[in-house]
């Protein structure tokens, strides 16, 4: 995704061709002898180009759920708003790199 907006400046509009929404949900089941230690904070960001939302939730029965939603509001991004698109994509990549921490139970 970062390569889509690698250039810091543009001379022509960034044409996507359509408004876009990406919605993903992932559920992870932890092995019985592992405990969740840390979940990243939920994150939301919006500007005139689009928005991203990332939610983490601990579910019963040792499951973890991650929900991610990215929305682009425009089919074509004008040159003057390219920095906002770049910022949105960079934040998306950074946010998705956050990690959960899981620890194995130690029996004594």
C-alpha cells in the first residue's frame, strides 16, 4: 500500500476510478495454554479524502477479533489533496503493523 503513494509530490490528480471501501474482520483462536497479554488500542482517523478504523476485541473462549475498515471518499484525488491521501495510506500501514502480545502459561 505504501508504494501506491511513495512520491511526496504529484503534478497530476491521483485517479482511483471509483470510491472504495475495504472492510475486513479477522478472528484468532488462541491455543488453550496461551493467554492474551496485550491488545493495541482501537484507532480511528478521518480527513477529506477518506477514513480508517481499526478495532480490537477479546472474545470469550480464547478468541481475539480485529475489525478494519478503510474508506476512500473520492474517485479522483486532486493534486492539492494528495498529501492527505498519502497521510491516510501511511497511517493505515503504520496502524496495521501494531501487534498483539500472547504469553504461554507456565505451570509451576
